[in-house]
């Protein structure tokens, strides 16, 4: 009997102890009415702050990072809150520089640890171009930071309406990027975020970040035909006599060798949807997972190929991208992903030094596109690729799957030995597979015809080596 009483007493003691601990861990919600009040808590640890719903103007700042969140273990509730950021701030030369060695301007920087920001809608307004091309809305450099259900709309790049045809930064080009996750960021989560790109730049990109999760996020941009550009009677392109920054292939768009913009082509007005850079000042970008995300009308949809650590892309959908739907690289794994090839290949493994990628790709309706007949390209070694579609009608007869090719995006090293070796390809579509010089030990199962490239096709492929 004494043992039973002692056991009951112990259970009750444990229960009340846990309850007391849970109560102690719950933070008192601090409700504030104005942005100036809200800013008082951005450097305070262990706070739960809720800003009153409504619009807030951001038209002044002290630093090039207009709002800095440096707190630890804090939660910021910005549901039903809108920030409107004047693009003139990105051109101010009197703002205090950062001490991190990076001159970027951004609207919000989060550098704390275990900090969550939820629910904000933020947009730039005005058409004043920034002082440099590294402008962005969010810069996340903290550890265990979560950005949840945030919506971003970008404007304020220059020259707007020509995408990457006049360069990717410098000279006259000024960009306005969406969300950056960069070194020393670790274990960052982007959950349910939306980025509407109405400016030149990347929507979501990583530089030197480790263990990033991007889940349930959506990105959209805008496309424009070169026919629409050539019809202009004034503006930046007109003043340039419709000559692009260089000739041949520019990020998914073909121009003449002398740089003249050609009719019948298409561009994205922005850059990549979700993009990994290989590193930031020697700190590698590692172990990214992109899950259940959608990207439409960008240059490249989801670009993991430039990070070499091997990233995971799961249950993602890419539509109407111009350079490629998915750029795949070393050790990357794509599971249950899908894309169309209306304006650029559905996916590519373009790098000759990429090894052991695994791709499972469903081809979406690729009819009624322009300026593309490449369904997929595969270079490198040891990849396992499955290509399928729900309807054979989705893929025009003019499209091909090609191995060992310079055509399309990638292949920056003109001195590389082009090859596709030890590839296992399961082509469940009726699309023809063409193997070019350098394709060896191909293990292929294909519904569509498989053939070697002709001599003339190999000559054309080799000539594309220098047309990057």
C-alpha cells in the first residue's frame, strides 16, 4: 500500500513539475501598435511580439540593412501586417555600412538564433534603381531561423523588361532580389513563403548556408517575347538599337552572334526561382532540401546544380521556365518532380564533372511553347534518370532527349571533355533519345527511339562549345 501511495505521489509531482516548466516556457505576448514600437524588441531575447495588423511605410533608415533582427529565442507575429518599402532607400549613400564585409542593401536582416518571423506581406514600391545589384528584401544569416508564411513582391530593378540580356549585374543593371540565406546561416527554414518577382533578380537563393529547408514555397515571375521588345519605339532596348550585352546564347535565349536581339525568342524578366550558389567566400553551401515547392515563369526554376554537396528536391513543380526547369548537379536527388519544356528543357544535368545524380521527372504539358526542342540533357557520370509523362500528347514530336551535349544551359568550361558515361536512363516517353560523341556505357530502356547523332549533328554540337 505504501509503495502505491509513493508511486501516485511521484507521478503527481512529475506532472505538476512538467506543467510548471511548460508554463514558465510560455512567453507573454507583447502587443504593439506601431512599427516604431515593434523595433524596440528586435534585439531582445526570449520575446513574443505581435504587431497590430495594417500597413506600415518604410521610407527612412539608418543603416543599409533597414530593419535588423538580432534577437535569440524570439517570435515575431506579423500576420495581417504589410510593409511597404520605398526603393529610394536602396540608392541612399549616407546609410551606415555593415561590419560583416558585405555591402548589400536589404529591407530586413535576421541574424539571431532560434528566431521566427511569421506572416508578413512586404513589397517595394517606386522605380528608383539601387546603388548596386545586391539589393534584396530578406537577408537571413542566423541559426535556426524560421521564415513562415511570408509574402514578398519585388520591384525596383533597372533596366526593367529585358531580363538578363544586358548582363547579370554591374554597368546599368541593378537588381532587386527576394530572399537570401547566406553564411553563417544554419538550419534555416523557409515555410509557406511566396515570392512574386517583378524585378530582375533571384527569388530565393543560398550562399554558404548549411542544412536549409525550403518547403511549401511558391515563386512566380513574368516572361516576355523578343517580338514585344522589338516592337518598342522608345526605351532602353530601343536606345541600344536592340543589341544585347553579348552574342549567341544568353541564359536560355538565343541572340545573333553580333548581339542583335532576334525575333521568335522568349526571356524571363527575372533570374532563378530557387537557387544554390556553390559557396560564400569559401564557405560551401551544403545539404539543402526543397520540398513541395512551385516555380513558374523564371529563368531557371530550381537550380541545385551549382552546389556540389548533393541536395534533395522532393514533390516540386516547375512551369514555363526559360533556361531550364531543374538544373541538376553532383549527387543531387530529385524525387517525384515535374516540369514542362515549353521554353527550355524540363531538366538538365549539364556539368561534365557531375556524378551520381538521381532524377525522377514527370513531363507536364509542353505544347504551344516557342524557341525550344530540347526535352532534357544529360552529361556527366553515373546518373540514374527516369523520365515519364501522363500523356504522350504532352510532348511534341520535335523534342529530343540528348546526351553529351553543349546545347542549352551550363557547360561553362569550354575546354571540358564533353561526355555522358555510365548513365542509366529509363525513358518512359515516346521522345527520341540522341547520343552524341562522348556517350559511353549507356544503360537505356526507352519507349522512344534511341540513336547515335549523325556526323553533322556532332559537328554542330562541337561548335556550340564556344557559344555560351
